[in-house]
């Protein structure tokens, strides 16, 4: 079935929509986009779910998703904010930030959370007081996306509040979300255990030895860098300092995924 027909049917299967969107020719995409103002919310929702699969977010797609962030239907707003805030996180303009900020007080929780994450990814200053307020609730309640936003911000001023939310998640422990956010907001840095572990991993790889339990440090670090990729450079430098004089380990570091993330590939 053509993309426009699937959209018009209100298709709710994301895999079917994605497949059709990725295979759609230009005229099919135009036909689908014509339904952005359709009176049926299910049609608008189906279209919104396809936007991230229609190609690069140029002016037309950004304009459409921008309108949909203010749609009358909360499901549409949710998907539009997710697309704009997270799937298109590389698009960072004042207009995009303002669209997300306009949804911070949305009546639908998921919409507010998507908008908050989108602003936090872009380190927009409007996200920080919202995250701080979420972490400070007297009843201790916290949504996972609010904790995720704290990790994106990686602000040391949030560390004491983040420590109050280390338990109760389905991925507690090293490499989990709460652990990653704790490390990212810690003024002392990511932790000697991670840095020493990464140095040991480089030593082992530099000598052709098995990774062993040293690989656990990379898993923890990877969880951190998924939230705050800008931290890759400082972490790389800290690991490099621990390898002073070990040429084989330094070579392994310069050929690692961490070096790629930090822009330091040899």
C-alpha cells in the first residue's frame, strides 16, 4: 500500500509505516504530507510517525512537525515533540528550541517530557530549572525521561539531587541510567573505576590480551556518552594520562571507539 494510503487509513503499525516511508518516491511523500491538516487525528498521528523516515529534516518537514507539536491531539503532539526533540536532535535553531519550550507546560505528561528532553539535549537553559524541580519533588516521584534530561544536561549543580534517585529503576547498577547520570553530574568526574578500567582495557588490547572484566568500564562509559557525547574528549584525555609511557596501550586508545567519539582517531 502506498504511503499516502497508509496514512489516510490511520495505520498504527510503526514498522509498516517506516517501510512505506523509506520506500516512498517524492510524489508519494508529497501526497502523504498533504494530510498534515486532516480532520481525523488518527490520520495526523500516522503521518507524524512517518516524518523522521522521510529524509533529512529540511524546511518543509520542520515546518510540518512544528505545526504538529501544537496539534489538538495529545498523541500527535507527543510524537511530534519526540521527532523534533530527539530524532532530529542535530537540528538546533532558536525556532526549534522555542517550539519545544512552548510544550513544557503541556497538559499531557509525555508531551512535556519529550519537550524537556529535546531542550536538554540542546543544553537550552530553559531545561535546567525544570529538571531541578523534577528532581526536587517532595514525594520523590521522577519520570525516567526527566532523569534522562538530567543526564543530557550533565550539570554538576544537579548532583546532590540526582543522588536521591539512584534506586528503583529497572536497570539499577553500573551502566544503568541512574548510574550514568550520577557520574555525569559528579563534579569529581566519571570515577576512577571507569577511567582506570578504560586504561586497563587499552593495556590489554595493546598486548593482544582478552578484554576480561575491563570491558565493563567501557559499557559504563558508553551509557554516559550516549547521554553526553561532549564528555568524550575529557574522558579520552584522562585515560591517556593514565597510559603515559605505554606506547602499545596509547596506540590501542587512539584506535578505539572512545577516540572516534572524541575526534581523536589516530
